[in-house]
C-alpha cells in the first residue's frame, strides 16, 4: 500500500525525462533521488505529490488515484517541501510555521516543534529577516507541522550547516521509524549512502535506476549519472558511517 | 453654530442630514472597498505594492467615462460607462493573461500593466481633444471626487458583502502568501481561489470607480501600511484595512471640502497628500 507510481512518464517540452517508472514507496523508508540538474527530480516530486500530471501513468495513494482525491484530503497525507522561496510572506516565523497545519482543523501546539528546529528564539521575528539557513529550518518546521505520511523534500539540505543537516537526518529517520515515508532529492552521494534506505537515479533521458545504496553507488554508476570525473567527489570509505 | 438664527440652524441641519451625512457614509464605504480591494490584490500578486488599479480598471473606467463626458452625457450615464469600462479592462486582463494563474501570476500582471498603459494613452488623447469647458469635470473624475457618490446604501451593502466574502477566504489567503506549489501542497485550490480574489477585488474597485472616479493611494497605502505594522494574518488585516481605508477617505474628503472653501479639491489629491508623508515615515521605521 502507501504511495504507488505505475509506468510514469515525465517530459519537459519534447524531452523525455523519465520513462516507465514503477515506484512503490514503503512505509518506514527514506528514499533519496539523485540526478543531474534538470534531470526531472523536482518534476517527479510534484507528480508524486499530486500537484502535476505525468504524461503517462498514474500515482495512487492506498489504491486511490491522486487525481481523484480532494486537495485537502491529499494534503492530510502528502506533504511537499518545494525549492521556491517564500518571498511574499510578511508575517512572523511562528505564523509561517503554523500554516503547515492548514489541512487540519485544530490549532497546533507549535512550541515543541519550534524548539526542535531551534526556532524558538526567532518565533516572533518577521520571516524575511531570517538568514537562508534559518528560513530553511522554518520551512522544514512548517512541513513537520503538517506531519505528512508521505514527505517529499526537494533539496532539503540547501543552506543548512552540518549541525542542522544532522537534525534533518534525525527527523527523517524518526519519521521513517514511525512508519511514515520520506523522499528527498539531494546532490551528495555520501549523504545518500549513509542515510537513505533506497536510491533512485534519474538520468534525465528516460532511464532510471532504483536500488539500495550498496548496489547502486559505485564510481562507474556515479560517472554514468553525473559525467566523467565526478566519482572523485565520493568518499567510498565513509560509507555507512554516521555524520 | 451658536448664536445663529433659527432658520440658519434649520438649513444647517438639513445640509447635515441630506448632503453631508450621505457623503461621509459614501466616503467611508468607498475607502473601505478600495483598501479591501488593495489587500486582496496584494495577496493575489504576492506583492505588498500591488493596488486595485493594477489591472487597468481605472484606465478602462476613465476612458469610457471621459468619452461619455466629452459627448455631454449626464452623470448616471457616465457612471454606467465607468462601470462598463472597469469590466472591460478586467475581462481583457483575464482573457489576455489569465491562463496560467494556477502557477504564475506574471502574465496577468503584465496584461494588466499593458492595458493600463494603453488606456492611459487613450485618456490623454481624449483630454487633448475634448472641449475645454469639460476638462475640469474630467480631471476631477480622474483624480477621484466624492461629490458624485450619491448611493451610500449600495456602497455600504457592497462593503459588508465583500468583507464577509473575503473573511470567509481568510485562512486560505494566509496560505496563498506561500508559493503556488506550496499552497497547493497544503490543499488550497490555487487557481479558483486566485480567480475569486480577482473577481472580488475587481468588483469592489469597479463599483467605487463608477461612484467616485479613480481615487488613488487608499488602495495601495492602507493595506501596505497595515502589513508593515504587523497585520499579516488576513482575519485581522481585511477588517482593519476596511476600517482604516474608510476613515482615511472620510478625513481626506473633509479636507477636500474645506481646505480652499468654498471651492472643493478632488479627494484624490488629499489622499496622496496625507498618504505620501505617512508612507515615507513608515519606510523609515526600523
């Protein structure tokens, strides 16, 4: 059950990005998506979130096609952290984070979440006055308020210092341990090797590979994905070590 | 008024009840509608500098109203033409720029700005060829003038209905301040909500312009200032904008009537004269 994509085809203009992708998201897993710029990672996340339609194929949540779900019901199960910034928001950090609770009726207790993302001291500041990393933490906290069963994060490591990358990792792992699924796009093979249960490689020309880090992450596969000379970025020896 | 003759007092009371009170009521409703429309436009375009006339409403209304005035039509006709011109501008903006509204509001914004520029040129053309004796009336319409705003009950009904409709959307509008993709992921139907904003703000603006011409600055300054002062949530922002917009326009109109008594100034001159220093002072606040 959970989120199932069948025979997905994604295109950008006339270019096929992904072809015939079959993906079943297991409860309790962290899935990393890797691929070059423009390979279709963000497009795939939007399709998995039910916010864009694939050229072919379909995505279903518990057997129900996403296109048939009312938007609010969908938002109670699936959350997305997009890359775009929240430039238009003029309110406080606390008000921004609280918007994550929109799909639900009750008022959330924000204090523990703000503390968890080290935003308690910033809570009353206007969001616009925060640094890039602080704002990214506010966006993550907003997603954490929504508490989606399927969390889709587009480059969540952006702007985060190592301590907060570790915080993000701990959050993703605790979500997975609670039976939820976390999908994230990222560019760091080391991070992917250490912290993802499964990886999806998108080659940007329709081809894709799905497997465990142990089987997929080889120097040849990385050069196949990113181009010659890129395998040097990967420290194979650190594999499996915590951050 | 102490010491005046009884007949004078009666006249004064009559003026107060039949001329002043309806005009003050109309001024408040116009100001409230404009500020409300401005707040909705700022949320629609995710830009605190958006304002009610961004989509060419004042241009469309101004063009048709001026053509009516040049042809020597009476005010009810001119008012009707102004309303029709507003709807024309809104329809053109929607038809030319509305197709991607679910994801991107830029085409709608561009269409509106282009329409406003086109209408502006045509208005200048009408002004330059119109009979000289009609020019003052035309200028008063373009600056906005509450002397025409005769239908206070209609304006008040519209204000209350629009405020209620906008408040019903308030929580959704809070989310709409995020990027369209994020708002959609939280369960907001972005395109229908944006069209509702477009329609609501457009209707408020068209109604005011047809009653009192293109009163400027209230629709930009009031909601912008309130946002700067910390009114970020729409549940408070929208009623606060209506209240503050109404109050500002009542004040501006009182000054417009009295500053160079017995002559009157277009109220738009006063809204700007009050608004510009206030806005500059707000900008200097940390």
